[in-house]
């Protein structure tokens, strides 16, 4: 309520310029295109109009020519307020933003006048935001009815609106009052979440049947319940919406909630249910314990949905709904990644072709063409010149050597690391030869497609903390090496701006809900081996603000804790600056029996009887090996662990009790059974209580290694401390790559191990907690834009295939009801 | 208001089942999955509850086992209405829909009881639609306050809701009143369009600057203005929304508006502005003449947006806004096509691999696996068996020969016609070799990628008139030929149901608006040579209902009238059953001069001076050749023509007058200059008046050929009558293809010529109206799902490339304002 608060408010929020007369031209790159002559004419007209009592002028500095300045009569003022020159000229500079000068002028006005300003008529001209606010103030105190449909101009360029109100009295206090109300609207709002009732059936129906039986709340209702403003939401149909990142500014001073990571023990090939635990846990916290909570999930690739895996929206009574929208298209983020990734790929091959078939001069003439007699570098070309150490900006001033350096990326075809991607399980694209049409003049080369979620752009989406950060990372992506050995980036190709444009909406997390009507963010889903396998930093950050200080954000890391959790801590938390309070470690009796020495478990084959009948010694074996080791790994990072035993119907009471008991003796803060699959949130209440309890414990988070540690040492640290290896061993190729990366200045990037998830070691068949092995590093690669180095331990397939009878055989659409069948 | 109207109403609208008690299980394919035991238990509970006074049961016929029937007490009835058995069992059959039986029961109830029904308590169970309506009736007459958040059940499968209201009196008249109100809500609503003001600047700024300077109306506001119901809209952000096809049912009896096709003369390589004329015309009709009008446009490929062409949302002051959303991603339809097309491609190669490496028995065991001891064919497999002439449904009863025929598609790798697609200009994918990884066991083959809009699925999207129609067409797509010569379809691959699922949202047209706030549908954008180059049938149909009898729908056909318009009439109108009233033929002085003998015009090179200075003889030459011929082509179909001269600033008064004068002597109903690019709708007023006038003329539409005509004759008819050829000539390959297609039963499909758009002939450099040539047919292909045969005249590139300096060099994103620069 003080003037100081007003200053902060006005400085921070360009929308608040609610006073009297603001004539504004929106900032834009190319100011010389604005027709200033028309502005002048308009100004003269306004100045000569006896009904207009003042003009606030708000233009980029570059536009304030003497002609524009001359058009305004400095004597013009507001009736009855002789000492206030309403014709005051406010100079705004495009480079510094418009807000401070206008805010300053408003404060001047507020400060100088104790008496109410009498204004007979008011001119309002400006962008939509300020207009709406100004209008609101005026309506409030004048009672004049205004047709808001007139308020549709975004800038002066095309339209000038003149609105006259008679007999207005503008009081300073009204303005302050109005601003205060606005501030209140912007503040954190407590949740008023209405959960959806769940009446679980026995036996549990199929996932899609359960999903369809529940009608989700309209997403705008959900958004309102959790305190989002309508303007922060972009609906995509009725059940999902993108949330704008401006939320982070609005709730800037709001404390974060508790941050909970769900990780797992080393899984069987069937998966042990981390996603269902994540969803069950938030259903329990929000719908049953009435604690604000948010689940942050990865968006699954569409490929496996039609292949063998099926959907990834949870399962049973712990699901995100509608599950078919979660699993198919969603809000198009992965499609955007596919488009962006492949635009870079097309740019690479096309550029190599053009360089191979044109002289330096021809290339230069085409890359920097004369348009209307003028020849200029585009901003992205200036960036390349800077990197080449050329500070010139005049195209004609480049020497032939400089021209050659500029036009030739000189990519080495055998050293292009950028692959194309598709969100389809298309194994025949793993290795292909491109350029075989005669139009490509024999420039053939071998390359391949990855599944879209393996694109570096996906990893970048998951790690960016703002649009600017994402744009920078995209520009730095290294696509290959020049013949002279230098890295070639997306920015060198001139394509990174366009890539950022394609990704502009994808950066906003998508809001959905669980079966019990509690909120979920779905955002990003990078591979968990060649990338870090975690959902986005931005979704976590938005959710932490929304739940408030006492709330919970539950986020999931891919694969076992040795992989997903380690990368969550060392890569994601490093990028985000966030610190987790608790790790939930998901285990199943099935996986524990396997680690305790049970026979092989494989997809498609029936489960051996050891897994169906009670077998306490196998369970104990698994607990004392893999579970214990995974708990210890979490403790390396100083974070308390709650073990969540995902109960199957074949598990016996004795088995369940044994797991919980041993887990606690191995250092877990608590260990509880979970029944979310068959019961929803109610089946996860014990876990919710245990997590709530554990957040009260001190968490002394620390990274496993400092980034300055040499690459070799960072790898060794992970191999020994996390995997339990004696040491690691570099192939000659890996060694030379490390030298190269050090030389290129990538030595201080964190490490993202590409290792099998089926064992703590590199050998998928070694269960339990193997020791005494040497971890072999076959090769090392870098995702420079995403910001990590990834050593390859073994061969990672980055393009799945289709089995003889893919899931799609059962997937169908009823053309009358529009219902989907066969998704699971 | 009569009972007859009620009958119609209830028959048509499944949502109206607003009476008392309806217990409904949603129809579904796999009825055996419903847990009937639970339904029985629920029924017994209801029957024994003294507070429940009646049950309407609404189940698929298959579910009415004696156990279910027995659970209901036939004596149970409603207090005070002894002759009404509320326990009456209504049998619904999934195959006939649920509506008639329930509607009948409701009518019974209405007919039998003059006295008000006294109901102490009411059970409401059912789908969301009926519940909402029933609830509304009840609230209205009872005054009971009901918390609608309880009404969240979609079906009985998982939940049964029991809601009790005391002391209700249900009056028949109330029900009728309520239904009448509902009917009124469903009826056609006159438009209340508020146009956006446009104040054009001189010189005309860039397209993106103009687009950004105008704030679009919120799309839900636009939708309300043009009479859409909120439930018919699915917003995608603030500026675009998908419109549900149920609108066609709701406005079934509403007469269609006038149907206007915009076509063009043979263009220069720079394009002559058909899209801007289309948009300018609707801006003039709606915003200035206050006549309801809709533009139906194609969605452009994203590839060329980053290549050479730039955007396709119109230009200058005739644009769809926001133009960046129009040009990028839109609502994801093309991404859905990419995903669907490539799933088919992956299925083809994976299937060939599996067939090559497995015995019949192994294939059969995998394709028809034993699940929980049971072995069944999926519905899509039953379809394949039927096509093979096998009527068995029991997997174990197939003979080894039948098993072999069933499991082996036996695709001939050299005769696969299905290509992969990407929405990227990636020339290096034109011809590639796939399957080179060792995992594919040497099954390499040559294939290629097309641009996504060249996919047959895009052509299908554009021609389908319902979800069912689309699904059927997708199933019939031929992907290649078996070694024995038979066609192999997407359904044979088992993938067509999944493809329909991927396309389920894409089938709904996207609503956007012009710069003047008038409505636009953007939907589908098939290639104009290998496909028919027109926007969707569904968008046109929806728009024709929405504009109402006196309104106008303006739709655009790709390329010159000889291609786009001919295909619009012979293919699109045949599929839709719609008949156009007027053709608007777009011409430019530039193109006319070229046809009159002016020098070459090519992209990138400066225009020769003939095109900048007045030259009446070149103009006259073009009018008397190409323009005249294109008018005659439209007259072949019996439709009146208005010539729209898209005026450039270099055109002189004399040139403009000359074109208009000659056009009228050549048979045009009218010919007028258009200034929409610089003035918006106001610049197109003359055209709007001329079009309005022309719709009053009789249109005697007729097809150019009957489909039963032999393929050869159909091609000859187009070559001679439309192109002006003496005759056509078939290559041996084309001849044998025709024999093959006749033999396969595709002989009566319409013809879709793949010809250059730069000349009426097959020779791009022959301008004007060439005669005396023989049209060579190099090859013939078929899009069986889309439903046409396409003869190839010359080589068509279906994958564009990137130039040395693609558009993307200028495209950038301001990370602070989120504004895009450099799109044009």
C-alpha cells in the first residue's frame, strides 16, 4: 500500500499503465518500418482537438524524430490542473523496455497532486493490456458504460482509438485502490480443489475402461481451483491446457513446496510401476489428505504406444485421464520436436550439397543477397561472424579469406552426429543411405533415424528454465565437425532461430488431471540412457510455486535409481537449482525376488512359479542386495528415502512385511505397501503419510561430483560410488573423444551415463548388487546444447521396432461414439 | 410443440432422455468385458431400496442375460401412478443405437398420463448428456439445489450414482417446455458478427507486422457470433479451435448457403494471389456488406514456410490471423498425418521382415496369440479373413493353406507404393535405402520420403464426409502388391484402426479469423498434382450450414483452373454432393502479359520491364488466350464465372480496364479489379457485389464425364476438353496399369491428373492456350483409399528442397516478448 510497493509493481508489470493517456507503439525489431508520418498526423489531430486534454507519448527512442517531437504542443494540459503538463513526452527506448519511463511518469503524477485531478475527457491509446486496465479504472469510478468490443487495437500502427468520458474525477486514491486490487488478483491463491470420487471395481477393469468411466473436470475449472489466472491458460480441447511461463514471474516471491522424487530399484523388463506410484501418491495427498500436490510426468513417445508397451499414463486406479489424450499427440510437443529436429537435419544435408556445388562467391551472393539494393547480414549470420573472430558488419568489407570462412561450414560427412527422428517405431530407419536421387548429385551418405524422444532437442526442452535459456541451448547444439576439426552448431547453419520458433509453444507445460481430479503436469520425456530421462525443469518449477509452501510436487526419474535418480540429482537439479526433500524408492516383490536369485523374467513369457508363490528367502536376498544398494545411492546425495512397495495380488502378507522391515534396517526412513493400482489414492495413504513425515527430516543435499572434476574422474566416481564397480576402462576412441571435448571446452559438463537399466552394472543379466567389475566405456558423445557428456556403456538402441503383432491390431475407433478401444 | 416434433426430436438426439430413471451402459465393441455380475448386484440393491421408485434399464441386447433380467422386480413402480410400471425394461441394441427404445418409453410415459406424475424420489443413472438434461428438468421444477460436481459419471461400468430428490412433482408440460427450450437452443442462430476495424497503412507493412498489429477476437467469441454452441468448440489456445462434426446433425435441416469457388488462370511461378482474393472477398462480404460469409482454406505445409515460399495465410490486408499460428503447427493435423502415414510405413517393413524370418506356424502363433487360454481373431483380422474368402472365426479351425494365406501378405518389395513422409523440405530423403542395420538382417530396399501433404491420408482427410467414411477410406488404402499380384491394404496390415485413432481429431476443421474478424475454416491441404489440391469437404459442409441460406462460402482450388477447378468439380464435388454457384477466376496483369508473349518470369530474378510498364498488346494477348480458355473450362461445367483482377501497383488504369472489358466479352458474368492486398475487404467490394449478383444467375452444374466411362476415355476427355490437346498417348507402362486397375475393380474411380501447373499443356514453357499437342501419359497410379486414379504427365517432385539461403535465416523468436520475426 505504500508508494514503494507501487514502484515495484509498476517496474515489474508492463500491464499496469492505467493512467489517462498513453500513446504507445509496440516495440519491434525493425523500427524503420513504422510509418512515422502517420503518427505525426495523428498527433497533430489530437493536439488540435479541444476535447483532448493531454497526450502521453510512448514510443521507441529511435522513432522520436524532430518531426514527431514537434507535433506535440508542450503547453497542452489538463483543465484545472495547471501545474500538470499532460503533454509531457515520455521517452521509451526499445532496448530497455517501455515500463520504467511510463511508470516514472505515473508516479510523478501521483506524487505531485494531492488534489483530485479533474479531467473532462480522456484519451486512451495503447496496447491491449494497458487499455484494459485503464478502462477498468475509468469504468469503476465513472460508472460510464463502455462497449469493450472497441478495445481491439494492439498498437498505433493501424488504429487510433479515441474514447471520451465526461465529468470524470480521477483521484489518486482510486488509482492506488485499483492497483491494489490488481496486486491482490496477482497474488497466490489458496487451492479450492474438488476431487473426483472414485469407486474402484473388482476385478480391476482395463486402463482405458477405467479412464473412460471417469469424467474429468473441465481443465479451466481445474486451473481455477489451483489458483491459475484465466490468462495464464491455453486450452487444448476440454481436458488439457498449456500453462504460460509468466506464472513464474507472478508467483516469484511465493515459497516453493516440498519436492519429492520417485525413483525405483533395478527393474525387471516388465517395469515396476514408478508412474503409478507417482500418480497414486498425489491422489492420496490431494484427494484424501487435502494437501496441495502436483505430479510431474514425462510425455511418452507415441511409437511404443502402437508397438509393445502400450500407454504410459499410469494404470488401474492411478491414472492420468483421459489416457488416450495423454498417450496420443497430447498438445503436440513431440511433433514440434520432430519438426525442429528434422529441419536441422535437412539444413545440414542441403548445406553440404550447396557448398559442394558452388564457389565461395556464389555462396556468399546467395547467403547475403542484395535486397532492394541493400546487402546486410542477418543477426544469426553476425553471430557466426563473431565466432569466427570477424567483427565486421558490412558484407562488402570482408576479405576473400573471411568470405570463405564465413560461407563454408565444411562439414565432414563422416562426422555428422545429428540424426533425423520420427515418433514411430520404425526399425528399418536405424541405418539408411540418403541422397540417392539424381537431384542430390551423388552426395550420398549413411545416417539414421532415432525415435523422436531421443532428439537432443527433447533433452534441451527438459532442462531449459526459460525461453531464452532454451533458445541459447538450441543455438549451441553441435551437429557435426568440420574437416578442420571444429564443432559446427545449429546457429552456424542459420537455423536455430527457426527451431526456437517451432518450439515456442512446446516449452509450456501441459496441465491434465488424475482419476481423482488432482493436477498433473505432463512435459518433456527425454530418453533415460542417452539423455537424462526426467520430466522438465519448468514443470517442476511451476508446480512448486502452485502447491505453496506446505504442498508437494512429485516428479519421476526414469529407470532404476542408479540411472534416473543419479541423473536427476547431478544433471537436472544442477540445471534447475532445485533441491529435493525426499526420494520415494519403488520396489516390487517380483523384482526383489529376481535380485535375490529368482529365474529370468521376460516380457511375453509366463512368470515362473517363484514369482507367484511365497518365497521369503528370494525376497530377503533382493532386499539385502539391490534395494539396500539403491537406498545407499540416495543417501550419497544426502536425501532421506521412503520405500514404496508396489503390491501385486500374488504378494503375501509375510513377503510384504519382510520387505518393509528389511528396508528400514537398510536405512530407509520408512517403508510401506501401496495399493493404488486397485484402490486409487486411498491405497496410497500410508505412503503419503510416510512422505509427509520424511519431509520433516533434514535433507542435506549434495552433488556427487563438482563439474570442474576432469571427465575421467567424473565417470570413475559414478562407476565406483553409484554402480559399485572396481574401476572403469576407456576404449581408445573414448580416450581421444575426451581429449577433443577438453580441447573444445566441454570438459566441465556433467556426465550422463548411457547404461543398461536392467543391472547396476553394465551387464544386464547381473542382478542384485554386482561388485568387482570394471565398467567399460565404449565411446563418449556430447549433447552440447543440452549440456552433458554421455559415455556409452554397451550399445543403446535409439529406435525401437515393431513386433509381429504390434498393439495396433487391437486399437480401433468407433466412428459413431468416437471412442477408442484397445489402448492399454 | 406437438408430439410429432417431440418424436423427431427424441429420435434424433441421444442427449434427450430426460425422464426420471435411465440406467445405461455405454455401448462398446467388446461387450463380454462388462461385469454383468456387478450390474446385477447393483440392480438388486436398487430394486430393494424403498427410496427408489423405478428403474429404466438401458443396456446392449447382448448383456440382457436371464440373470440381469431376473434382478429387476417387474412390480416395482412409481408412487401414485399405478398404471405406470417404472420397472419396465427397455431393450436397446448396440447395433441400432440406444435412442429409439428410450425415446419410445419416454413417449409412452408422456402419452399415458394426463395427471402430473408424483415422484418422491428419482434415480438418475446414465451418460453425461442425459444426466445433464434430466438434471436440468428436475432442478427447474423442484427448486432443489444440486451440486453439479457430483454428476461426473460417464457410464455404469465403473460407477453407479444414486441421487434422491424428495417431494418432486413432474409435470408432463414441464418436460415438454424443457424440451422445447432445448430444441430452440439447438436451432440455427442468426449471426451477430462484430467485425474488426482495419486502417490500412501506406506503404503496406510486412505480413507479420500487419498480422501482429491486429488483435484477433477470442475464438470462443467468434464462435458464439456465428452461432456455434459452446459444446461444439474445442479451443486450441486463444485464437483457434476445432469444430465438432455433430454440428452437421444439429443443422441438418438448415439450407446451405451459396458456394463460391476461387480458381485462377495459369499462374507465373510467383503465384497470382488466389488465397488473398479468397480472404479479401470474405472480408468484403462479411465485414462490409454484412452478409454471412466463410472462407475455407487449405492448411499449408510447414516445409516451404522454412524453405522459399514463406507463409500461406494470405498477405497484406487480406490475411488469416495470427498468421504465425496459421503457418506453424496449427492444431496438429499435418503432424497427425505424418504419424499415421509413417506408422503404416513401419508396419510394412516390419511385416516383411517378420514374414521373411518366420514359419507360417510361428507367424500364426504370434498374430493370433493365446491370451488367458483363449485364442481369438481381432476384428481387423476377421476383415482380412473375409477378403480371403474364409468365413471361419475359430482360429484353430483354419487349414494350413488358410493359415498361410492369412499370415502371409507376401508383399513384393519392388512393388511397394507407400512412401514415408515428413513435413520438412528434405531433398536428401527423396531416394534412400532403408534396413541397413544388422538387426534388419539384410532386408534392405530403396524407397523415399514425400512431403507430408503428399500423403494419401491427406487426400483422404480432404475428401471424407464423416468419421466413418474416413475410416473406411483408410482401411482401403493400397500400400503395395503381393508377389501374386493382389493389392495389399492398410487393413491387411492390421493398422488401419490405429491410423483412424491417430486421425480422430484431425477430421475436425479448425476455426480462425481474417484481419477483419470474419470466420475462416482451415482444413486439409492435399498436393494439387498427385492429389486434388482442395481444402476439405467437411469444412465446406459445416460452413455452408453456418452461413445460412443467404450466406456465402468461398473455397479455393490449387493451381490454375485447368487443374484445381477441374479436380474440384470432378473429384471433390462428386465426393461431397455439393454444387457450386459461382467460380471466381483470379487473374493478374503480370500473368496475362506472360501469356500474351511476355518474357520469362522466374522466382528470384528481377521482373523484365514489360511487366513494369504499360503494355496493352501483351495484356490483350493473354486475355484472348489463357483467360478466355479458363473461362470456357468453367463453362464446360455450367457454372458462371466472375473474373477478379488482382491489382498490383504497377498496373495502369488502361490495362485494368482492358482486362475487365475483354473478360466480359469472353463470357464472364462480370470482371472487376481487386485491391484487397492494400485495402483489405474494402478493396474487394466490387468483387463481392459481382459475386452476389452472379449467384442470382442460373448454374447448371454438370460433371465433365461419368465415372463409368473407361479410364482411357476419361483421361482423353480431360486432355481434349480442358487442356486443349488433340489427343493423349499412353506409355506401355500406363497401358498395363490401366489393365491392372480395371481388373482390380478400380476402373470407375475419377481421374486426378498430375500435370505441371505452369501451362495448360504438359510443357511448362508453353504459355497462353496451346493447341495441337498430344498429352503423354508416362505412368498411372491409384490412391484407392482417397478414391482416384492419377495419371502422371511428366515428373512430379513430391519432396521440395532447401535453397542455399532458406527463409529460416530470417526467422527468429524474441525470448522476452515471445514474438516471431521474419515470417512472411
